[in-house]
C-alpha cells in the first residue's frame, strides 16, 4: 500500500555518480561513514547540482561523531539510533543548530542477535522509542531499522529478522498508541530488497545494485578508525 522509499547508498562512490543518479530522479542517498558523508554532502558540485537532495545516515554512529554528523548539509534522517544516550546527544546537538525542523530518526534493532551487528535488543525497543518521544523534542521518531542476517534462504520461508521487526512494530504501536502506518520499517538491501518490500518494508537501502561493486581501497583514511565492528558486516551489505 505504501510506495517504499529508495535510499541509494553511495558509500565509496564519487560525487559524480551521486549527481548522475540525481539527474535520473533519485533524491534520497545514504552513507555509512560520517566523514565520507560530510565531505560528499558538502561537495560544491553536489550542493549546486542537487538542491533537493536528502541524506540518510545508515551506519553505526559513535557519540564523538554526533556534532560532525549534525553539520552535514541536507541531512534528512538518522536511521541508526541504538541507545538512549545517543538519542540525547543527537537531540542536544540538533537543538544547538537553532530553529530547525526536528531531525527524523529511526531506532536500529539487532533482530538477528549477531555480535557483529549493532542495534538494540528487541526487548529494549519500546523504552528507547518512549524516551525519544517524551524527552527528545528536537527528534521525530519515524520508524524502526534493521540489517538482519545475510543470505537468508527464502525457500525456508520469510526472513525471520524482517518478521521480528514487523512484530516489534505491532507491539510498539499497541503499547504507545501509535497508528501502524506512522512507523516506517527500514529493512532490505541489494540482495533482499524485493522480499523486504513484499513483507512490508517502507525504506530500502540499495548500493551495489545501483552503483556497482565497491572499491574499498578508496575508503577515506579518516574513517579507518571507525568502529571495526561496524564496518566488517556492512562490506557485504546494502
């Protein structure tokens, strides 16, 4: 019933490819690393050629990088809030920008239970969403996000990680009295976005299918200090 939003993940790809995709009508782009997003979004060619561009941050956000992320031009959404402390830090940092619209945020859930994935335990979801809605006036809670385990065999039935996110949304909406259609689901990447859409994803994050495989030798040096835990599984993702 809902036309899903396509987030074109431009990680490791040059500004010219973003501008080309924008020229074909794409408006929402995603990045995994704060430094790369800041450099790309601030690129004079992108700023002049892509006035309606919207950037989503879809990687693990460390608290020391929050202020840098909040400085990104045309930042539209943070999909990876995974703690009350991070929500508070983002809220106060966004507030300092002065009178702006609330920043749209999603809460990231670790639906697969893998140590290599970031995100809240499913059991912590409602408390963190409640906190954002009650105590973070500069943030607008818009949905739940998950990466899920890679390579699920669909012949075995629907991806259980996606099913978990659907269940969590239902429980969250019942508990907090939120209409289900007001809570987005960000799930699905290049290898499984069609299945994700079939089961109800409203936001798919697709990189290599659009831009081609990534060359990690060109990854910005400044991001090599990023949490290794965050970068390892995402090499295969999006």
